[in-house]
C-alpha cells in the first residue's frame, strides 16, 4: 500500500509515525507546501517573543524522515486530488499516485476584514514564515494592533507586548476569549492584559485596515505601525473542490477518520468534528492534541489496524503573563439544562474556578490562576463518569486523583 | 520491565516518599543541605487522601501518554529505550497543556522558571528514591508478573 499524506504537521507526522510502526515497508510520502521540517505551529507566539528559537520549534531531528524511511516533497503544494484515478496534482505539474491518502492540511487564517491593497504591514500568523515576517516588522514598529481576542490573538498580543511594543487588541465580543471563558473569567483576564500595558477594545468591529492603522465601524481609529490578524480559521480544503469528498464546516470523517471515499482519510484542524459532549454541535476544534490523536487513528486504520477516535471536545491551556488558564469542554451553556458551581473566586488574586454539570455528569470546567490537577477533571469530563458519589469531594480544594480512585485504573500499575 | 506499583491500602500517609523525592531531586542530594536550598527542591510524588484511603501517586509513564500528545513544544517525550515519559525542561515553554490532560494530576509547575516537572522515575538509580524510602511497602518497584503473583497469592489467602 502506497501511503500519501498532505501536511507535515501535528496530524500528518503522527499518522506517518503510526503507519511506520505497523508497517515497516510500505512507501510513505509526506507532501507540504512549507519548506521547513516538522515544527510546532503552536509555538509561533513563543518564536515571535524570542522565548523559542527557530531550532526550538523543530519537533524532530534532521535525520527523522530518513530514519523512518519517509519520502518528503516539501515546498510542493497539492492543487487537486483526483479520487477516481487515485492521484493528485502538485502545483509544479507533477502527478502523484496514492493507495491511501491522508488530508492533514490544517486550517488557514480567516481574513474577514477589508484591507487597503498593497499594504506591507498586515500579517497573519499561521506559519513560521508568517512569524518571521511579524518578528521583523516588530523590530521597526512602535505600535501593533491585533485583530482577534481569542486564544491565538491574545497569545500574539502578549508576545508583541513582551517585545516592548504598544499593543492594542480588538475583540468582536464584549469578553476576552469569548468561546472558552465566561464573563467573570474574561474580566479578570482583561485586568491581566491591561495591567501589563495592553490596550483592550472589545465589542468592536473592524471596518478597514490601512497602512497606518485600523478603522473601526464606530468611527474610532486605532493608529498602528503593524496589524496582525488572528480571528478564526478556515480549513484548507481547496484541493478537494469538485470531488465527492463530503465537506461541511471542514472535512467530514467517520470515527476511523475515513471520509466518505474509501481511500481518503482526514485528520487534524481540517476535520469537522462533532462535540462528543453532546448537543450534536459540529465544529472545527483546532487544537494540537486532537490533531496528534486523529493522525494516529487515521494512520492506524490506513495501515490496516482498526482503531476508533474517541471523540472531540474543546480544551485549551495557556499562560498569559503570570496567569495560567485552562478551559475544558462546554463552558458556555445558554439554552442547555446545565448548572454550574463556582469553586473559587478571588478577583484580587486573579483566581477563578468553575465546574459545569449536566445532572451528574461533568460537562466543562474553567480554571484561572489555579490550575493544578486540572487533568483529573478533564478526564472526568472525557469519561462522562457519573460523579454523583464524589460530587462533594469534587468541589473541595484538595480534590485530586486519590478522591476518585475506586478500582485499579491503569492495568499496569496498581495492586489492590 | 520494572515499574512502580502502588499497593493501595498499605500507605499510612507518612510522606517519606515525598521527602525522599525532594532530596533525590535536590542539588546536594542530602537531606539537611537540601532543606536550605533555594528554591526548595520539589517533589514529584504526591500522597493524596481521599475516601479514607491514602494513595502515593507519581507519573504512571503511560503508553500513548496524553501529556506527550498534548505537548506543543516537544518537551514531553516517550523514550522508547527506557519506556519512560521524559520531560526536557530546556524545551518546555510552560503552556501547561500537560497539566490540563494528565488524568492522574501528577505534573507540577515550577512557577518561577515556568516549566513543568514530573517524576523521572529516578532513571539514574537502581530503585526509585520513593520506593526505597517507603517503610510500609506501599510502593514497589517490580515487574507486572511479580505483582500479579503477589496479588493472586493474597486473593488465595483471603479465601
Ligand atoms: C499561533 C498559533 C498558536 C497556537 N497555540 C496552540 C496552543 O497553545 N494549544 C493548542 O492545542 N493548539 C494551538 N494552536 C493550534 C495548533 O497549532 C493546531 O491545532 C495544529 O497545528 C494542527 O495541526 P494539523 O496537522 O491539523 O495542521 P497544521 O498544523 O495547520 O498543518 C497543516 C500543514 O499542511 C500544509 N498544507 C495545507 N494545504 C496544503 C496543500 N494544498 N498542499 C501541501 N501542503 C498543504 C500547511 O501549509 C501546513 O504546513 C495554535 C496555532 C497557532 C497558529
Ligand atoms: S505525566 Fe500523567 S499523562 Fe503523562 S505519562 Fe505521567 S501519568 Fe501519564
């Protein structure tokens, strides 16, 4: 079986490694329109701030592809896939055959604002090349504007702030991190950013980006020397246009990560997931761990060993200045029959912890300021375990794994 | 392959393991000198109390470990030679993705240097410090087969 993978990132590399462990000999080819070896896109803000050097963003050694016997076609864009012929066309004109194809092309930046033509100080930050350009521009600039107050926007804003720039963040909604925080957490976070010298403008709409600043729809003008946009992503699916591969908000795949076509699989940010916590919500869940896991599941199935993806749920973790925060599962639950318990709230100390329940199941959690042992809660959410017997303990400050240990869990490490 | 097993029910909560872990991960590796080190050496094993039980917990070195999948910097890695989940503090950026996903809650944070810390199973020692220090045999460093034998033996006795 000839395996071809489009995308040399979290999902693609994870799939290739999995295939190689199962099958020592079948050819594997990874195609990427980027020239760099496998690096971490999630480290882009740290690369911009200087916390991570270019070398540090690389996730494998120089000899990785050779050792794993993986062919690489880097700097080559896939223009089109021809499922009928099991081939694909590169923009260089070359045609490649595949036995099984994995589309792990990720998601690109969504640019949904009007921009003056020809301006050179507008950026997105999805590739390391983008990041290099941002970094260079930051050397010359005094004021930067970031469009987008989601996780990536805020990460980029904090990175530019650490370089000494005067940074303004523009958010469409009233609260920061509108999808993963509630208004209490969002307010604390605003204080964290403002306290560190970042201007935060929320509930605003951008009407135009020009070379010397950003015009808002209410008439305000935010003067700036550079503008970075990080307001949402859209899956990279152009190469599938005109094919019969089913597309919704992203590529639709089954639990084996297979599309509706026999030989085509998909994994990572490019996939439209169904929120396994319920509600049937379909969404793009652009997070690193999910891309790695879907890549592994796809790779395993491509190599003939059946495995199922356990399901997608939102989660993210980040530290802004001195404040760490973690958000897991469904935290915004308007219209659902959920209830919530605030475990801790101390505005001054910037601590906030909240759990969200649907009857006796945990559906979501917010940890701000205090995040230790968050993973124990994440796992309870993932397992959708009946928490009625431990609910009281769950809310106590010292809650940890010891509290939920009922039966030996990992088969390898307990005796009773 | 030897692993750390926890004999739940034997732990009396004396925290000898925690102390031994701190000393082992101190610069001086000596109890009295370690106490005056700054920052104070940190422990990677945690005695937890819950539901009348006491449980000493440290990294389970999971296979297909969630923390390794979640790590965005490549600091958390599976070492196929030792079968351990190893953490490289030089690479860690302190995003705490691992803290978010570790189901056992055994990844700590060094807040000042902003790096994660966890059990390295004392890879330089024959027997991990916590196991050596445990006076009740609640921590065992042995193989799965041996543990099974022990467990079955106990079950038979209990009949
Ligand atoms: C700035 C930033 C910060 C982030 N921070 C975090 C974080 O803290 N935590 C977290 O969990 N996630 C974070 N993420 C998200 C995380 O990086 C992604 O979820 C992850 O990279 C997805 O991996 P992937 O393999 O699905 O796709 P991608 O990493 O997007 O890789 C897809 C690759 O395919 C290539 N490609 C696309 N189309 C073609 C084509 N036609 N031909 C050839 N090649 C093609 C692309 O160029 C790209 O190299 C962050 C992302 C960004 C941009
Ligand atoms: S740190 Fe936690 S998730 Fe990672 S290997 Fe250890 S027990 Fe498993």
